[in-house]
C-alpha cells in the first residue's frame, strides 16, 4: 500500500503573513502560536522551526522590511544631501510597513507587556537603523556611528507613533516630523564631529 504523502507545509513568509493578519484583528498578546499555525495551515512544529518565540515574528518582519527598503536603493542618489537621502530611506521604510500598520501597532502596543520579546528584537532593530544610515551614505561604524544609530532609533520610534495616527494621504505629518528632527540631529552630529576633531588635534599637539 502506497504511503500517503504528508501535506506540504507553508514557508516562513506565509506563516508570518498569517501572524500579521491575526495581529491586525486581535491584541497581539492574545494571539497564540496555535492560532497562527491554524491560520497558516501549518503544524505547530513547522511554526516553531521558523518562529521559536513571538519576538521572532517582529524580527522577521523587520528583516522583510529591510529587504524591501534596500532593494529600492539607487546609487545614483549619492550626490544628494545626506539628510534628504536619509529622509527618503525612512519614508521607504514606512511605505513598506504600510500594509501591516494595524498589525505593527498591535505588536508595538503589547511590547510593554512583553519586555523579553522587546529586548530580543533590539539587535535586529539596531541593525535595521544602521543599514538605513548606510543606505543614505552615512557611516554607522565607530563611536560616532553608534551615536548616530541611537539617535536615529529614537527619532524613528517616536515617528512611528505619529505614523500610526497619520491619516494624510502622503503622510505629510510624519514626514514633517522626521524632517524637523533629522535637521536637529544633523546639527548635533556636526557639533559632535567638530568636538571630536578638536580633541584629536589636541592629542597630537
């Protein structure tokens, strides 16, 4: 007797899409792994293979967004002002996130009740921010790079709160916030670079 073939299991993207759909319709804390498996048509073991924790869903979503943002990179923009390039990168991030705005809002809202999940997602978030800087032609390396990553992370997280309530068609409120704060950050980074250069010259004297 021929052995019955086991049903084909969904891939990670399909499971992530199922989780995002459930997150958009429910509080993220109430979405169980079993419900995600059922929605995706996957076994629980298959879900565990790709997502050993709920934090892993947010991590994979951030990587998917990174892929979309970086695939839109155009080296021909290298001569544009770096602040404008960075603003464009951040807006591309928000465009990539737009189809999942309700799900992301649900996940972020419950981040405070899942501190372990939030901590587990931090390295991926920092990497996303670092690559956003690099895509704008701004170095994310060294001590100054670390400061840039931390500063941009703070701006991006605050901008997300505005973005989630921004009903304008072109996200003008969110863009205005980002532009205003990137200008401030640009002035601060210029000041820090000047201080660093002064200290280096003093050491060499």
